[in-house]
């Protein structure tokens, strides 16, 4: 694969990672204390925001490691 194609692939992956991290940031900003008796507000709770953000960060690290490995291949 040519270097230019590798760059395009990596760039689209990086854009996806940025979108995912921005979604996690939005969820964290909008998190609030919610009533445990109201199940439809769980996705607005601090525990949900924590889990969602942790998952987004772990996924970002794995994806970035994959990109670095992919770009390092000849």
C-alpha cells in the first residue's frame, strides 16, 4: 500500500477517534445527579458518564496503537 493511502486510512481513523472522544466529553458535561427511581435518566448519570468515557478512552488508545503499528509497516 502506498504511503498516501496509509495516510488517508489513518486520517479517517483519527477523525473517528476524535468524534468518539468529543461524544464522551459531551456526556461528561451533561452528567448530573439523577433519581435512582427514574430508570430513563440513567444515561444522564455520573456513573454512566464515567463508564462511557472510560470505554471511549480505552478504545482511543487501542485505535491509536493500531494506527502507529499500521503506519510503521512497510
